[in-house]
C-alpha cells in the first residue's frame, strides 16, 4: 500500500507543479507572438512521441519473447550485449550520416531499421533475432542524436529565442514520460490479447505512422554536407579535443546515463530485500512493479517542470552542479539503508526527479556548445563510452543480481568520476563563449 500511496502523492505534486508552470508561461506568452513557435513545437513533439513510443513499446516484453522461443539465459544475455555493442560500433557511423546526408533522412532511416528489427521478432531463430538486435542498436543511436540535431538546427534557422528551445526540451522530457506509461499499458494489453510478439507489431505500426508524418511535415537540414564523411569524423574529434566544454559535456552524458542504465538494471532487486531486515522483523510487502515504474515516470515529469522554473532564474550550467550532486547522493540510499524499502524508494524518486532535470538541461547545453556542422557525429561519439559501460554492466549482471549492493557501489563510483569531471566543467563551461 505504501508504494501505491506514494504514486498518488507524486501525481498530485506533478499536476500542481505543471499547472503552476503552465500558468506562469501563459502569462508570458500572452505578451508575445508565439503561434509560430507553438506550431513548430507541436510538429516536433508529435514525431518525437511516435519515435520514443515505438521504442518504449518494445522494452517490456523483449526478455519474455526470447524466453518463449526457448532461448537460454546465456543466449539472451548475448543478444542484449549485441544490441548495445551494435549501437556503440555501427550506430556511431550510421547515426553520423545525419550531418552529411540529412537529419530528416536519418530519422526516416531510424523508422526503417527499427521496423525491420520488429519483423525479426516473428522468428525464433537465434541468428535472426541477433540481426534484429544489431538493427535495433543502430536505430537507437539515431533516435538519441538525429532528432535533437534536427530540431536544434530548425529552431535556430527560424530565429526563435533560446527560452522557447528550453521549453521544447522540457516538453519533450514530459512527453517521454507520458508516452512511456501509455506504451507500457498498450504493450501489456497487446501481449495479453495476441501474445508476446504483438507489442512489436504495434511498434512497427507506430514507426510507419512516424515515417509518414516526417515525410509530410519536416523539412531537411544538414551539417556540413559538402565534406566527406571521414572529414566529418575528423572535425568532430578535433572539436572534442580542442574545446574542453564539449569534452566535459560528453563525459557528463556518458557517466550520468551509464549510472542511469545501472539503476534500470538494479532497482528491482534493491527494492526487494530479504524477508527480515535490521529495520523490521516483519515480512516485506511485495513490490508493485507497475506502480513503481509509473511513479518513476511521474518523478521525471516533476523534474521537467522544475527545469523550466530553474531556467527562469539560472542557466543550466549553474544549477546542474547541484542536481548532479543530489543525484549522486540519492543513489547511496540502497548502500547505506540496505533493506529499508521506504528510504530506498525515496532516494530513487529523488534520482528520477534529477533525471527529469538532466535531460532537457543537457540538450540545452549541447545546443549552445556543440558545433552545428558535426552535431550528430559528436553526439554519437558521446554514446561510445555510454554503451561500453552498459555492455560491461550486462556482462556482470548475473553476479550483480546476487550482490546488488556491489553494483550500486559501482554506480556510486561512476558518479564520483562524473562529479570530479565537473571541476573541469566549472572552469570552462561556465565562462562566456
């Protein structure tokens, strides 16, 4: 009952905060010409919701589908590692095509590749499923680079102010969380009615709709389309080497999201302690996974609203120092209070609020510091260490599930590395450009 009550409290806080932020923005918007900006934001958010929704639809039933095909635990682990490895190796190259051949085209390629990955789920052959994981890994790299690159370029080309871009990134984070909950419910309904492969067919349908909408509503934009692909990579590497701000952004992204993926793997065992602990001799209540996941998404929505409030007073470079420190402390909860469900859940919810602030903040800072001509390439290079961290975690997951505290120590250590890199950020990223 505790978990369900917490979910309802979070929903109340989220609605109240969203209404407050919306009212404030409404007062500002009434004195400005915002119809063009609003239409642009809707054009992007509709496509983004479809793109991220197709991804969320597939997540809940991947493992169950593989098990239903008789795959062993070892085979399933190999398939998951292959997906992240593909994103790290092939995704970096294909995702970087966006700068030369067009961000809009790259987003369409995302739909095609991920759609093909969905088709492979109809076959119980290990190597066909492996092909699907490879295609899905490449598609994921495009999802987290080309879409943002497209909207940043278009926003700048149309002469909109930076505040509206901050608002757009905040709305994208809110959309992501809402879609995640809706997609989870839709995936469960499809699986219950038609089997484990049905969520992937639903995802394929969503991807087809997304490609059609992109083709009808988006214009094309590029980075440096005249340069050879090798020169684009060279320019991206040089930009990272010569500009400490870009390097620090990459480090922060990789380390934070690496810890975030560790959290995704470990929150269930951390909230499922032994029957009896030092905090209580009574049996622990069973955890309602659906309500907890929905609570995490609502916490992210709260974070996205807080981001908009914070941006009204300070730049992300300033308040992210505090957010990153708080997120690091929040993940110490399962280490210090092992077995205490209430405290651990509270720490996890604080962390998810920080995630809701982190995503739009990072997007805003990337829009300021990452050069336009190689934006997608640099963003995909940033994902190489992230995917490497996730692959290492997946290879150690069997041991980690038996010793979840050790994994959170790794997560905490990951954060210590991230926080130490912030000293570098303070010197460079906060200085005027």
